């Protein structure tokens, strides 16, 4: 097994609801190392750039509206198999289908308002990490 990095986001719904501390606690409990973190408020254009892979899909506009509606916490997490492990901790995209105790089951309220985001592959982790952080910001 190798050490990986993945991007993790705490989405506007979870920030607004005051769940940042609990989500950070779950990150630490699951032995991730936070190597970069910041609070940001994306513009609509920045949200569209981040989710450009979904442009043209019916959920693109609502997703980018939502992701630019309030602050988010962006992080780079590190550990063995970070991408897979973070996705397990988050749970399924639909909170109703997510495993009991997962972040999305606990804090999400719908497929769109599902509290967290995580990269799904090494290539997307590299793109997404660079989207939010430059090399000097990652410890």
C-alpha cells in the first residue's frame, strides 16, 4: 500500500449547519493527516471550473449554484489508500443509501446537499488538489 493524497471538501450545507468540527473529528479518527486546509467561498465561475467535467449535465447548474452559495472547507488529506478510505468515510452520494455512521448519512439531507466531496481517482485528486492549493500551501 502507498501513501496517497486526496481532496476533501466540506460543502456549504455542512458548513452552514455547523458540522465542520464533527467532520474534522471523523477525519482524525480515521487516521488521515490534514496536509492543507482553507475556508473559501467559491464564485459561480470558480465552481463551474471545478465541476467542468459535468458541464452539459442536468445537475451542473444547480450544483454550481449550491457550491458557490456559501463557504466551504477545502482540505488535502493524506494516508494509505486515502482516496478509497475517504470515499468510505463519506458514504454513498445519496445519504439515504449511505452506510450508517458515514458522513453523508449523518450530515447529508439529499443527493445534492450531501455535506462532503472527495476525489474519485488519482487523476482527479491531482487536478482537484491543484485547483484549490499551490505547492507552498501543502505541508
